C-alpha cells in the first residue's frame, strides 16, 4: 500500500488521504480549512472512488472541486450527503462575501451531489476488486470509519469513543494497519457528566445575575447537543444559524442519532431565530446558541457586539478553537476581529471542552483494542505523545507530513 497525505498530515484540517491499495487508487476525505483565506490540500490525481467519513468541511469541503474534474463516485451515508450539500452551498456564499478566489462553483457542487453513492454503517461495498465496510465513528451523526477488508486497513478519520447525548461512541475494529486521527494527542477531556453540570451551573449564574449567555456552537452536532443539555434548564433558550436546519436533517434520519425523541423534545423546547427581528427578541431572552462556533463570522458576531461590554453577560465557548480564529484570539488575548476592527471583549468568557473527538487516553485504548501492527497518526499538530504510547503495542508508528509518501 502506498499513501500520500494531500493535507491533514502534520496539521488539524484540510484532510486528504490518497491511497493506492492492491492496484486501486482511492481518496479518503478531501477537505479544506475554512478561514480568511481558506487553506486547501494538494490537488488530487484521478482516483477510483472517494470515501467521505463525514460532512465537516475539513473533511468534505473540496469534493466539489474533485467532482468538477473527475467523474468519480463519492461514498457517504445519506445524512452526510444532505449535510455536506448544505455546507457546500453555505461555503460558496461565504466565499462570495469575503471576496477570496474559490476553487469551485455551483456547477461543481451540483456535480458532487450527483456523484454521491449511499452507504450505511455495517454495509460492505465492492469497489473494483476491493471490499470496503463502513463503521460508525461516533463523531457526528452519519460519520463513519472505513475498513478495507482484504487488506486489513482501517481509516479512522475523526472518532469519538464515548457515548454522548447525541451519539453512541465508536467501537474498535480489528486491523493490521490503523490510520488514526490524533487531534487530541497529549490532551484529555474532562468527564462528560461533570462537564455538563459545570456548564449548566455557569449558565445559571450568568442568567441569575441578569446577564445573557451567548453560546457559540458548531452547526453540525454541537448546536444540537447543547440544545439537549439545556433542555430542562428552565431558561428562555434561542437558536440562531444553521443548527435548526441540521437538526431537521438529523430527525429525518433517526437511525443515526442516539435518541431522536430526546433531540426532538430539545428542539421543540427552544425558539429559533429566523429574522433580524428574531435576533432582537433573542437578546431579550436568556441563552442564545449560535454559529459560528469559532466566532469567525455568522450571527454570533452581532450577539457578541451587543454584550461584549456587559460584565454580567458571558460568551461560553463549547469546542476546540483553531489557532488563528476569533475564538482562539478571544481566549488568549480577550479581543476579536469584528467588521474589520479589533474589539476588546469585556464580558465574561468561559470555555467548555465539549469535544466530538476522542481524548488522548481514549485514542490509545481504541488503538490497542484494534490490535494493529502498524499505526499511522494524522490530523494532529502534536502527534508524538500519542505515538509514544502506541509504540508500546504496535510494531511501527508513522507520523506523516503533508505530501510525504508512505509505503506500508
């Protein structure tokens, strides 16, 4: 097997794994890193098929570019197809508003949608002479790992091994060669129950003091999970951004969530913002869940502007803040970039690690249970702590850089 990381090797984001296995050439994910400007992977050569693990843009965002050049099937779950289509169109709108040159257009997006081929977790499909089976990865609804059966290879591109309110965790798959994401190499997550309790206590304190709680959250997965956590909090909760549309997609595919009933109750228990007037009303409420999760654009900026000088109010971050984003800037320097200006933020700022990725010990445990001889760690800017522990039970551990070729 020959492998090249077109992106996402020694970094978090823009993943693309080009793999030649038993004479077949395949691509596992092909994403971009949103930003100003966005970052793209190396251009992919023609392949026999694309295997899309999930809809997040750092894994899916460049598949329209691929479809505009090669007529190639894109294997993904039905729910991933719907969410990815939504994100592709939204990405084009953002690209038009920022003015940065973009590598594909609406025609390419339509072609990508036409090229989708549906798969379901547990299903084995034949791609020429290879059989590929997908397994739930526990990351977001519809996310999967890919097992290339005869070759004993498992591609685990973003996994979570714990049960959350939204999903069941991923289970190990026996493999000879394990490709393992290492986003949280060297970092542990707090216990989920304790995290949720502290989060709710913080929201209660902010509201009791007369402040507003602004909760930036990713539209896919995080917004819905936060809504479920807040379901019985007793506060007036609003949801702004794409999260409600994504929740509708989740509910149309109930087999991909842990409890569609609980999710529906959570969504029915909050109010959704549809207009400018709705945003004014939301600011009269208690809690606003809104995109974007890293404060790089979206309705969240208007809410931050409204409360940034109110010491009783709070911005409550709920996930990983990539270096260079407004969210990271807020955590490190207490300021953000808004409307072309650097603005101080004088309200409270809290961070809660509601990650959809496995933490360090969970990654080690998952890898050990897969019993691999060889492990390739990617999607990490600090893979060595994870590699050090995995070397205790794997014969070979690779830490590839972008555009580096591996022969396994």
